[in-house]
């Protein structure tokens, strides 16, 4: 019997060589290639973490700057009177409260009208940021003759529109655009007829929400004022949808005695709503409510047949420039509602003209917070700018 032993040995040797080849380690080229790939990935990761760290640092600085701006704005609002004589002359005015700041320009006239600007260096303020403050007054600071009723921070509250209406409309336009994107994704087609800006605005209901509560003392009150915007039916896929956006105008403002409540606002839609909530049942306040519909510009006028609906009205006297014959054909009205479902009954408020409202002296201010050393530097942008309005004590 013949045996091909030589062939078997060759097969065994070949298998051993294949096993040895398969179990061999990485070559130098493979190691270098792996190290190069690892280096590229490491650099990318380090760059990502570096960028992320820088972004987080920037956001933290921005948040701290915002808190500082809000703190300064509240302090400005808390002062009885910002614009006062500087002590050197009765015709020279300044803002004594900002004595630690440098006056960069003073355009206040001999009556305290005009504007004045300040810059505060971080080191002098003992802060981590530079601050600039602009204060502007359009009325005489000490002209008491024009203050028929007077405004006193100890017994009066003033709430003034800023840019809440415009911001709310922008918010709901963004919400609507998002709904349209979702609709296209879910249905494979665009919304057949998209809403215009005017149509979006017409779907928004604004309520001026006022909460008044009594403190421990018989003559101590806390006032919260909020603007609440509710847009109905923005979702093309759900006609019953409802979206809300709110803004705190005044939050937790304490006052020793509440006699006068001044609400200066711009008309928003054909109908506006106000809800005055006395959080304690045994109070009948304020003594007087001044409800003043302002005009955005000299050419604007109140919408024809405009209506302000008020729920929870519980004041001794109401003064307004609505429903008092501002224009013969306007037919604007103030209506008292018992509940949301109530159609409302007409109120005839005491007439309030523009001249009458000179009783309230208001001052506008702007607070900007910059990176340390950047205030006043050409091209430098602030972290945050806050605009505010306050009533002056006569």
C-alpha cells in the first residue's frame, strides 16, 4: 500500500504558515496609520471640548450680565426721583443716585428736560462688568403746576407699555411657521393658504392681568401686572389649538398705600381685556384707576369701535380717554364684565385728556452691561440692554 507522506507533510507545513501569517502582529505602517487616525480624532475632540467650554463660559458671563442689568433697572425704578438739581445750581440737573458713575454727556436743560448719560467702570463699581446708563425726561422735573393729580411712589403704581406687543406677534409668527413645517412633514404638502401677519395678529387676545393683594398692615399692598397673549387656532392641523405668551410688567411691587393705578398702554386688537383681581376679598382698591390708551405716533388714533373689557373692576373712580367722546364717530367703549361669558355693560369713565395726564411725570432709562473695559470702546457690543420707564415723585 502506497502512502503519499511527503504531500501530507507539505499540507501540514502550509497550514502552519497560514496560521502564523494570520496571527502575526500589526506592521509598522498599520501602527502609524492607526496613530494618525487617533491623533486626528483627538484633535477634533479637543477642539470640540474647547469650543464647548468657550461657549459655556460666554453664556455664563451673559447670564450674569443680564442679572446685573435687571438688578440695576429695579434699583432705578425704586428711586423716588432720578433727575434732580445737582446742588451747584438750581438750573443744573443730574441723577444723584448714580454718583459712582462718570457723566459722559449731560443735555438736561434748566428745567430738567432732556437726556443724560453715565458710564460705570467695573473696578469703581466693584463689579465684573462695565455699565452704561442713559436717562431721558421729556417733561419738567419740578413743574408741579402740570401735575394735577400728582404721582407719588408711596401711593401710586405706574405700568407702561414697552415692546411686548411686537415681541408677542414675532413669537406667534415663529410658532405658526413651526406648525406649518410640521404640517408639511406629516402631510407631504404645504399648507394651502398661509396666514398673513395681520391674520395672525387678529387671532391673538391680549389681557392686562392685575393682581392686588393686601399685606400684614392695613395700608400695605403688593401689585403684580402681567400681559397675557393667547393665540387661538394657529395650528393648521388643529383649529382648537391655543398658544400663550406672557410678560411680567410689574412683579411683587410693594407699596405702602395704593390710591392711584396708572395703566399706559397701546391698543392691540379691536378688543382688549383687563382683569383686576383683588386677591383679598375685603379690599376695595385702588381709589382711582387711570386707564390711558396711548398712540404709537402722532398720526395714530384709536381704532373705530374699539372696546376695552374689564373684569373684576372694583375702584372708586375710573379715568380714561376711551368712551368719553374723543372723536364723535369713534364709538370706543369700556365695558364691565362679570365673567368671561358676560357680554359686558358700558361704563362711562371720567374724561381724561392729554393735558390732564401731564399729572404723571415719566422718565425713560436704558441700562447696558459690557465686558470689563469695553464700555465706550468703538464697535463694542453690550451683553444685554434693558429699557425701562418709571414714574417720578413730584
